[in-house]
């Protein structure tokens, strides 16, 4: 791993590989004019790298290393994002579908307002068949993830669309220390096999791996998840220039156990793990090819990333049962088939001006989504009997940003930047009244002021503007495809504004704490619509809250973490009694203890997650029930590196819900207007899993 001396007091990561932020001692005045690139020995992050004093631009950013990611007992791959303070990851349907995400007072649905990337590739899908910003992380293979960077808030110029609440980026390893084979087995039909290895080839490193997984779950209708993932990466180059090619593939199919009405359970019609429509389910595929080039010069660095992605989804869902169609039922199908082409480029350079050191960064990001067969159909037992709408969409989005970080005094620096984004939306609909083309642009300034009174304390004041794009079909619609009523199109881009005051502390060796008080305002909220299975624009909103995150490593073998996040969200410009935002999470408490010796011996981890209550209706007359889940790992690592591990999920066997909604639905025999009720998806009960990981 290589670093470039950047300014009088700091080292900044420039090349890929195991990652660690670091500090240097101040340079003398003469040395400041003769800064050169230096190669350092490889440094490896084993867990959470929170000692970012002198490097971070805000209180709400950090990096999570591979060990901390892999030593977490998890139910699903998306829960790796729960290493980000205040993030909750759940599911309201089948395990092959994108997760449900919560952070900073948002119910993000499947990803709106939280930008997620992998090695520069965008994972949020705009104008998606199921939900705006749809983010499916099921294709990830945890053994190949090197680290995760996160940034909360709208203060970062490299975070554009879907980044109002913040963003995160997964980085993969470029090579493995050796080959591995991981075999897993557990209750509810779990079987998993993951393989991987690295070799030297043609002056570079070739890494490859695959994963196969089957899972039925605790449901009366077995989910029959059948997932296959694979990747291959080739990396070559010198200390100054590095190239990488990455290919990935994924296929999954499953039966869905969607959210169910509480009255059906209380009345004995079904159990908590039952289902009302046995034919719900889906299938998904993703294939990608990406490449990157990174160059380290004497006073500058360049990074270029290119990617091509193919993804498709076919989904069958039923949330209202017989409310719309008392004969055939309300099942519907959503389809999405797309190709994404795009790339990113950044140039970073150290300059001396006005008597101080500055780091200038210029970046460009672009993507084109070519979406065919974007469909919504009425179905019965997965057989289509009518088409609600069918569209082809061409959506392009490009952003350019410039940023300057200036070290005015040894204790004072500023980060000032601006981002400009432009979009085109071209919709070809089966109803010509809903076809059309729109363009939109938005400019987003951002700034942070950082004060470092001591080597163990840093204070941040950050503010900025962000945005999210709306579904292209909503930007050109004039006729409701279901009712034929005239409707008004929505704004293609929705502005967000935010600010934060934060503090980062390192009071004793091994302890890292951050505190942030933040606020955010959106010009238009997106809410989940149960009968259509989509999100719809609503009134403007504002959020405010505090986050307190702590990580302590008193011993190289032992780590403790505890994160607390509180938020309040409300509509703006509505009746005083209807200001609460349904689904807006209000509090999260997460913590854990991990014991992991470097060599042979016992290792273990236990984690608690408190998923707080939140309003289900805008008048706050009905609220979700809070839940607590405890997961634990224990295992033994042999001298050879082979690891035997037992995982227990939901240790206390708590009766909890992954998600709760309030809306109207109709069961057979009920009135035609339906019944208002709570609909929920239960968390899975206690279960055991065993895995053996061979290292060769």
C-alpha cells in the first residue's frame, strides 16, 4: 500500500489494498516545498479504523476493516452495512430481494437516499421496477470484502444521487493470503459453500472465488433460495501505476414470504411464519465487468474506473390480497431488465498557495441506464392477465465536482467543494400519453471546517446540499395507468440540505469516540405504497438527530463497540396533527464484544441490536413495536488457520418484527373497502449454524 505526503502534517491513502488512514509528524518549512511520493510497508486494517483525527472531513465518516466485517454474526449479506453507526438492515419479503434499510430517521425502503457502491460501481438502481434506488447486496461474498468506507450526511462532493442520508462503498481484496474453502450448514435448510484462491500470473495477481447457497427459512412456505455468486480479479502494475480487472456474476431465485396482516395471525388463519399467497417470489441476476487504473505521481494521483453491468429482476408480490380484485386477487409482477454503462475519474494534486498547503481534487462520474421491459402486471399464481404499464427508459446522469482542502494553521483546515449534476430522462411507454423526455440539473455546494485543538480531539462544522432523483416514469407521466385519471408529473430531482456539528475523540490508547448532532431537510419525501408496492412522492420533510459511536480495543485480541443514534423526522407544510413520517426510525442502539486472538485459539463475538419504535401513521396514533435481537458466534482457530465456528442467531428467541406497516388490505369474506391493519414481516426465530473454514 502506498501513501502520498499531503500537506504539512498528513498522509493520505492513494492506492488500493488493505486500508488504514495515518498521520505523520509536521514537516519543516523547507520540506513542505519538496514533497515527494514515498512507498511505505503494507499496513493492514484488522477491524474498525476510527483514528481519523487529522484526516476525516466530518464526524460521521469512517472505515471498517475485513476482520470486523467477517467476525459479525449475520443473517444476510446486507447486514454488513450495520457496521455503519445507526444503520439497520431488515427484510420484508424473500431473501433474494433487496433488503430494507434504515438510517438517520429514514425508512430508505430498498435504498433511496443512501448511496451504495462497490469498487466504484453504483449499486443503487434508478427508475427501478420495484423501488427507486433499489440496492441489492445479495451478490456479495463476505470472504472477499477488504473494507467498507462510509460517509453520512450531504457534506461529501463525491457522493451524488441517493446520498442525502450518506453513502458507503465496499472494496474487495486484490489477492488472498492463500486458498480457502468454507462449508456451512444450519437449521431451516441452510447449506453454503464458498471457495477462493489467488495465484501469481503473468506478473500480476489473479484471484477467483465462488459461492453457492440454499436456504428455506422458518416459513411454512419454504423460501427455496438458490443463490450462486462468483468473481475473478486480476491486478498488475508497479508502485506508481496499478491496473485491475474485475468480473462478477450472480443468479438467485426464491419464494417470497411477504409481510402479513396482524388480524390474520390473531384470528388463527395463519401463523407468524405463514403466508397468504403461496406463489409470491422472484428471480434476479447480475453480471458486471469493471476495470480501474490508479497512478501515483510526485505531487498528484489519478484514478480512472470503468464499468458495464447487466441486471434483471422478476418479482411477484401480493400486499393487499383481495382489495382491488376480489376474484383473482391482488398479486402483481414487476420486471426490470437493464444495462448500465459508466465510469469515474479523479485527479488529486497538492499545491502551495497563499502561504499554505492545499489539496485540490477534481472528479467526474457518469452512468447510463438502458432499461427495457420495465413492467407492472396483474397476475394470478404468477400468470399475467393484464398489463398496468410497460416502458423502455433511457436515463443518463453525470456529475462533476471540485474540492479544495486547505491547511490554514496546524490546528485549522477547511474543505470547500461544489458538485454539479445533469440528467436526461427518456421514457417510451405503452401509453403514449406517458412517454416523454425531460432534462434536469442541480448544483450542490458543500463545506466543512475542522479544528484540531489537541492530537486527541477534533471538532467539525459541516454543511451542504444533496439530492435524489425520482423515477423517470414519474417525471413524464400525465395519466394514471391504473385508473386513467389525469396526474401531474413530479420533479425529476429533489433537493436536500443538511448540516452537522461533530466531535472526534481519542482520549486513551485504543478508544475512539465520535459524536455528531445533525439536521437534514428534503423538498419531497418518498413513502411506501402498500397496494402498488412502490414509493410515491409526498410532502417536504426535515430530520434532526444525534449519533454517538464508540470503539475500544483495550487489547489486540479484544474489541468493544457501542453506537447510539436518535432521530426525529417530520413533514413540513402539512396539518399540525399529521406531521409524523410513517416508517421514520427514531432510535437505534447497537453494540458488541469480539474476542479474536491472532493465532490458534478460541474466538467469539456477541452483538445486540435494538430496533426502536417508529410511527406507522402520520398522526402517530399507531406505532411499531420496538425489538431487541442478540446474535453470537463462538469458534476455534487451528494453528493451520482452519476455523470451526458455531453461530446462534436470535439467541434469546425474541418475538420481533423485521418491518411493520399500516395500510388497508382485504381477506376473503371481508368488506369491499378492506380493513386497516398492521402488516408485518417477522424476524427469524433462534437457529444454529455451523461452518468450517479451511485455509490452504
